[in-house]
């Protein structure tokens, strides 16, 4: 699992982690039942405080995206609620990026062409 952080962003780091994990689920990179890194190992990998990762995991768990099995770690959920949350988060992330593209001069037609050319 690869998480990209932008330390210059106005989006808090814990929220960036949440969005990264949700996007990876939405794109099929993370599948139901997949295990997440431990809080400590992800914090070390990202060079951040473990409390930040813990906060992100707590939010993901409250949203139903992940679940924690005592002593075994955290895993991607397969509940319909989590799937709905994933889709909603993906929509929000897409809208945010599309608005940025429009503000920087990319036309709606260019965005539509880009979307049509995406191959999964």
C-alpha cells in the first residue's frame, strides 16, 4: 500500500490518509479483507506521528471502511455501508480534482475526453 502525502497542503495529514485509503479501495487497489499496515509501521513509513495514523484509522472505522480485529490488525471492510462510503468519498475527491482542473484552464470537454480515455 502506497500513501502519498502533501505536507504543504491545507488538508490535514490524517484526512489525506483517509482519502488515500478510500481512493485505493474505490480503485480496487485495496480489496475487502486486505490488511492495513500497523499504526506504528505506517507512521514510521510516512515519517509522521503514530497518533495521526491512529486518528485516520479511527475515522475509517467509524465510516465502516475498515474494521479492527483485536491483536490481528485492521482490515478493509466488505460491508455495503463501506462500499457506499467509498463511492461517496471517490465522488468528492473527483469533484475536488475536476474543479481544480477547471480553475487551471482545462475545459469540460478536455475532462470528458480524459475520463473517456481512462482504461481500467
